[in-house]
C-alpha cells in the first residue's frame, strides 16, 4: 500500500515557482527544487512526474495570482486611471521583498517562449486578458475626461505593460529605485 502524502502540494508549487523565478527553467536543477520544496527527488517525480510539469504548475500559479491582482486593480473604478497605472508600475519599483527580482513571465518569455509554443500561447492568453481589461479602463477614462480622446486606448494599454516589463528587467539588472521612479513618472505623463 502506498504511503499517504505528508506535504502540502500547493506550498511545494509556490516554492518551485520562486525557484524558477529566481534561476529560470534551465538554471533550476532538480536538486534546487528539492532544497526549495523540502522534498526528495522521488516525492517530486511521484507527485509532479517531471521538472516540466512542476514548472507548468508554477507558471500557472504565478499567472493566477499576479493577473488576478492586476485585474482587480485595473477594474477598480473608484481610483483614477493614472493611480491604477501608477500602482501597476509601482509593483516593479517596490516589489514585495519576499519575491525574487524581476518577473517570471518576462523571464519565461525570453527563455522558453521562442521555442515552446504551449508556453508562448499560455503567456499570450494571459497578456491578452490584461490588455483587454486595461484598454476598457482607458476607454472609460476617456469617456470620463481623464484621458485625451485622441489617445489609442489599446496602444496605451500595450505601453503600460511594456514599461512594466522593462522596469522588471531593469530591477533584475540592478536599476536604482530613483531611476525606476523616474521611469514611472515619465510614463504617467504620456496620457
């Protein structure tokens, strides 16, 4: 008879997510995952079957948590659009100190998406949801007179997420907080 699991699978996925976020997919060894999760190799492979399956679960967890928070903020009609955008961008300037630097999505876009169509597709779907929500928020802001009507709301939404990605890459590269703050201030002056 098989022994029952004595660990929390969700905690293991969270720990793996942070490890992949820090080192990337290729840079993360099975031993790294064992150390991060506190599990032995056999437990990892018996539960997740492969490093790739664990990575897929980790990236899904990242998308679920990060996207849900961003969408909640984007759809928050009680804040002016500039404040919503500032808060989205500020997440890169002052990230949660418990989080690794940068962004698991950006790292994965660079590392895996060019040669892993399933990964690229999942990230594209997630991005499309955020762009659609922010585009709708910019349209509503235009109707309310917060944003000039001559701006393309979809282009503004794309711009915000490009700036966010750049801020996260810069943070991982050692950008100063003052430099990051200046980028956010400049971005907010574009609309």
